[in-house]
C-alpha cells in the first residue's frame, strides 16, 4: 500500500482550481465541500462520491471513491488513507493522471450495474405484456445495453481497435433470450463491444475466449475467416471475474469446438 500524507487543508487558488477542474470536467459538478485536505464532489448522473487532494502544487495527487464496483475495476494501486466514508483511494503522480483517473471513475460509474437496469425499468414501467410491448421492451433494453457497452469499452472494439460506431456491435455473452433476468441482460459484464465480423463469429459460436481473454477458434472456422479475423494478432481482452464466469458459460453452451 502507498502511504500518503495529505497536509493541505486550504489549497492555493491555482491548485484548488485544478482539483475542481479534474472533477467538473468529468461529470462531478455537485460541490465542492472540503474536509481534511480532501475536496468532495458528486454527480447528477453517476452514483457515489469522489474526493480529490494533492500533497503540493506538483503532486502527487490523490483520488478517493465510494463506488465499490469501480474500485475493483480500476487498474491502479490503492493508497491510504481514504477520505472519510470512502472505500478506496489512489495516488496519481501527475495532474494529467488525476484527470484521466477521474474520467475513468465517471465512465465506469455510469455503465456498471445497476444503472443500466434502473434506466430500463424506468423506461418500460408503463409497458405491459402484449407481443408488441414485449418487442418494445427488447428494443429499449438492447439500446440501453449498447450504450452502456460503448461507455464501458470507450467506444472501441478491444480486439481490433475499431472505433467506427456503425461497425461496433453490443455482443451478449449469454444471449438476451437465455438470460434468467433483466439484471443479467443489462449487465455490462455480460457483454463485449466487438467489430461486426468478430460479433458475428462470437454470436454463432465460431469464436470464444479463454480466461486470459485470448480468442479460441472453432474447428468449423475456415482458413479464410481466420485470416480475415487476424486471430493470431488478437490482443487479450481485459476481463473481470464476472466476464470470465459468463465466458465459461459461452464455451460450454455456444462454442462450436
């Protein structure tokens, strides 16, 4: 663990402005409140609270958060102490690193469970169970799921690097129709943002992924398709334990070995 020493209760104007900008420019605009060197912010659209701090004008900088799901997914080493009432804090060496980390917290906060599910429940609250209404529920849910995946994966296919929105697909790992609940259907950990060719292969069971995030090709995949997919050049997917559990289901139930 990194030991931090927050020594400033009242920041110089320029430094305080930078800390406020780090929050305000990434969706955390409610605040500030200050205590024990931390400046606290909340968001109208993202759950939880963040706090930012600095040990001096040139850093290091510190970020403290309340969202446990985000804390688990941040690829940063934890620091101590947290702000009061928070569960995790992180040390950042530069101002730019702080800005990037706050942006990551916001992006994760609005895409992780349970916000997509809550939005789906609000938007479908007045719909019944007629065939037309069920189709409308699916349309709404898949739209929300796609938006959440675009945010989670930074509008980029993690395998190909493709960012063309028209070529990106929200790929369910456990298909929509085979999910046991709306919570499962709307969980970003039950999805991958894939380019259209990879999505078609994954959806049809011609491609799956191992626990390291590397693709596994079905024996039914042709040499031409393997070449087009450039499977040998694929970078590993960054997976959470929740992704791995669902990909194990995909390998068992959908992959055409």
